[in-house]
């Protein structure tokens, strides 16, 4: 039986990944941040699911969870680690609180760094463990390649995760541990409900209110019509089990307009197209 650790399993992509992997015969260790979610998931998923109680920003708690998994593995290796936990702090960068920007990076970028360090020995960096080296799957975003307005903090965290993943993959060749990046586009997930929404109200005294209203409408539409989270769960399974996985999987609805074309346009052209779409226009003085 293959065994994998997934962070952020209470809802969304993490929850869907647990469902898919349990169905495929994995044993899943899933992180949650409170005992209520731990108890709920244990009831829903059964004995093959082991809840781990930690926040990815709490290094001591992460190490404690790694020690628990190590004890349950005995002297064997862990087959996979999926860094999924994440948040989105939206808003115009000129007015976003510094603490919000810093927390965005702490969760989405420093978090995977902390978790990966803690679990690397179990994945095969410790030569005393028996079994094949495991794989690391980092959940990035299309925002890790194409940055839109009002998601600058989130994009910064995901651009950083992309670079971190490339460096990590090349370093871990030493141990035979692979690193795979998954870039979801619009997914039906509660991330927006967990984020600070109501952007127009929050930033009502800034010059961006009109554009923020259009952004909120666009985000709500994308969030309601995107791929189901199970699509990413299936890709996580593929990344963990394929004989020769790709370095990156981009799972994007309306792929031509949302992914291919934006990368073909010159940067300045894309700037103008996005600004016009969002109603970001220079005001006359």
C-alpha cells in the first residue's frame, strides 16, 4: 500500500485528492488545522485516512507530525508528499497591508519549504530507510506563470513556488526524489470563501473600486464554472504514480483563451488587454 502526506485536506483540492487516492488504494496522512475537521474527515474517510493536526506556518507542529508519520512507517519510505495548503490574499498592491502580503508568502511559499524539509528524510533522503524514493507534488497555479491585477501577493507566492520547485527537483536528483508541479486554473473550490472577499468595500477609498467590482464579478464566474476539484485530484494521482511524470501539469478550463494565447502575446500587449478587460484606465487630471 502506497502512503502519502497531503497538506490542507479539509476542503477543495486537498479533500478531492484524498478521495481519489483512497479510491486508488493509498493510505493518506492529511493535514488539517483543527480537531473538528480532523474528526469529520476521519468519519468520512475511515481508517485509511490519518489526520495530522498542524498549520504549515508552525514549524514545531510540522516536525511533530513528521515524527508521527515516521513512527507509523517504521523503517520504510514515504511514497509521496503533496504541498497543497494555501490561501489567497487579494487586493491592489498599493493598498494591501504589509502583514497580509507577508502572510500570503508565509503560507504559500514558506509553508511548503517547512513541510518539505520535515518530510524529506521519510521520502528517501535518509538512506537508512527501505523502499523506493518518494515524490513531491507542489500545487502551484496558473498565477505562477501569468500574474493578473489584484492577485499580486498570490502570484508572487506561486511564482516563488515554481522557482523553489525547479531548484528542489534538481537538488533531489541526489536521492532519486522527483518534484512535480501542478498548475490549476479556475477550480470550483472554497479558496475565495476563505479569502478576504468584499474587495470593493475593503478598498472603497482607493482609485480601484470600479476595476475591483469587475474583478469580483470575473472571479465569481470563474470560480463557479471552473473544473471540479476532482480534476486536480486525478492529476495528483497521475503525478504520484506515472512511470515518467511530467515536470508540470497545467489544468486550465478554456485553455486557448486562458492559457495559450496570454503566453503568446507580447507583455505590453497583454498588459493593455487585461487592463481594458478589468476597466483599469488612467484617469484624466
